[in-house]
C-alpha cells in the first residue's frame, strides 16, 4: 500500500518502511509524528483520491534525524562590469521513516 502526502509545500509518494527527507519538522529524534494531509491512498485498483484530502487517512512516521543538506552556491556575475556576488545556502531537513499507512 502506498500514499501521497503533503508536507512542507511538497508532495511525496510514500510506502511503509520507506525513508525520506522532508522539510524541517518539530519533534525529537525517535518520536512518532503523523501526517494528516493525505492526498491519495491505496494499492492496485483500490485507490482513494481526496478532494483535497482523504478523510480519516493518516500516515505515521518516526523521526530518524535532523540535519542540513549540501551547500548550494549562488553566483551572480556581470562580465566587464566589476560585479561578482556569491552566496551559499544549506536547507534544513528532517529524515523520517514511514511506519504505517492508515486508510479510512
């Protein structure tokens, strides 16, 4: 069984036992969190699609770690104008492991 959840402004297709990195969430390492914004849940031909969310469906996950992603370098340069600007960014993330998918 799989589900499509929405968190951090993005959508993720998840299955039980899968690990993924999502936008930073509040919660200690080892705690269980619940994603209630489930857009679709099902398997094979038994699929439920929400409008916009599936009523009563949720996905339970365990927080594995908090961290920061790789550095992304932003470079702005105008040739022959003596203009050069560099900037870096590291996005925070939370790694979660999907424990179970509950469908209504």
